[in-house]
């Protein structure tokens, strides 16, 4: 077996082995996809220095592709940025739409909530990968319906879905609770979901757990009987 054939992802350096089985892609963490010109200039300068290709990803990051293994440390040092959690069994960067900070259709401040979730959960290790998306209105530009935990703002509050995913066996999330009035309450509910899921011995995506339990039983277990009976926070 040649050395190239034995190469693998290097999670500690946020490095994903590429199709050539020789070079790596890295992706700096860009919370919510909100960035600034200085950060983008730095990414461009480093890409030029190390001859890296750039790809804007579906996770609202910029992948820097073609890095040599021996240059990974120097690249991260030059970037002076943290890796995005793009591989492994952990919470990926939270997908966030512009919300009331920019979008004329927004009802609730998805950027504020999404960035809070990102600060709490990004890279947290769990039984499987977990994706979250927060959208500021029912148009759901952050694809909240196919996230493990998806959150959507509407006129009566926040709606929280659980158990969605894309991938080879796509699954729509199911409504866990609706009309949640505050970001704090959303954070409390998400914490309960994550706490419950942490102990899942089967290590599948959370959608598998929801499917096996049924959403009613899942809701009752995670939120308690009263919330389960009401089916909503209000
Ligand atoms: S989900 Fe709604 S608020 Fe967010 S970007 Fe789309 S249209 Fe705007």
C-alpha cells in the first residue's frame, strides 16, 4: 500500500483529504456566514501564498482546497482563524439566514439566535453529526426543515423542528414545539434536545431516534408530559 493510499482526514487540523488522496481542504469557521472584508482578504492572501483553490460551501464557509499536509500548520498560523467543524461526530456550523438584521421578509432575528446557538454548540461532540439551521421567516432559507434541529421564526414565535436531514436518506424534520416566545426559551429547549440525544447509544442521526420513538414520545421524553399534551409552548 502506498503512502498516499493510507492518508486520512486530520480532524485535529480541520483537514479533509481530497480526491487526489494527497492534498487537503480546510475551512475556517465563519459563524453564520457573516464575515468582513479583512477576513476575506486574509483568506485570499493565504490562498495565493499556498496556491489553494476556494469553494463557497453549503455550510456558509469558504473551503480552501489543495493544501499540502506539511503546510497545514503554517496555513492555520497565517490565517489566525479557527477551523470550522466540517468532519467528525459533532455539531457543524449553524446555518443562519440574514433575518431582521437585513432581510425585508424577516419576522424574527435569526442571526441573533443562530449566532448564540453557534457559540454554544459549534464543534460539540455528539453521538453523530448534528446540523442546525435558523430562519427568520417561514420561507426557511436556512433549510431548517432538513436540519437535525431546525428553527423558523413566524408571527407567533419560533417553531422548532427536530430530526431532519439531507444525505442519502433525506428526512423532513418533525415539529417538536411551536410558538416559542423568546430566544432564551428556544435555547432551553435545544439544550434539552441535545442533552437527551447525547446519551443515544445507537449513535445514529437524531432523525433515526425520532423515527423509532415517534415524535409524540420523543416530545414527552424531552419536554415533559405537559408540553407533549399541548404540542406547543403556548
Ligand atoms: S428565511 Fe425569510 S428572513 Fe430568512 S432570508 Fe429567507 S426570506 Fe429572509
